[in-house]
C-alpha cells in the first residue's frame, strides 16, 4: 500500500484545483492507476491518494482506510490499531507539508 499526497498548489494540479476541490487527489489517483495497470488481475490494486496537502480525504478512500483499520484490529487484537493507521497518515502529511513550506523559502545570502 502506497499513499500519495497530492499538493493542489503544484503547477500540474493548479488549474484544476482552482476550479474543483479534490481534483488534485483525483488526478493523482488516475495517474497511479495507469502506472500500475500492468499488474493484471492477480493483484488487487487500490489507489490511495486520499490526501491533499490542503484538503480533506475523499469519502470512499476514507472508508477503505476505516475497513483496513478494522481488519488490522481483528488480526492484531489491539483496538487502537485503526487510530494508529490514521495517525501515521496524519504524521506523514505534516512532514510533507513541512517540506513544502521549507522548499518555498527563498535563500538569501547576506554577507556580514
């Protein structure tokens, strides 16, 4: 399972994102599906590009993660595992956003 974080401020998503909330995640999901189309029917492929750096999760993909969390809970026996799954995704999103913020700074070298 690979989670894709789509940034609606990226030039490749900007025009569509300005007109339609969630379009960056939709576009990322379509790209990911096309990328892994060669896997065939022996694998179940679920694109999880549920997160936009500035937006909410899509309902169908959020439901997939809830169901996945339930299966992990059943397997592990720990009722906290579902929450841990969402916390890990949240933490990754925060890290992604911090990288975006850092990379947006202009480097100015001032001689002392």
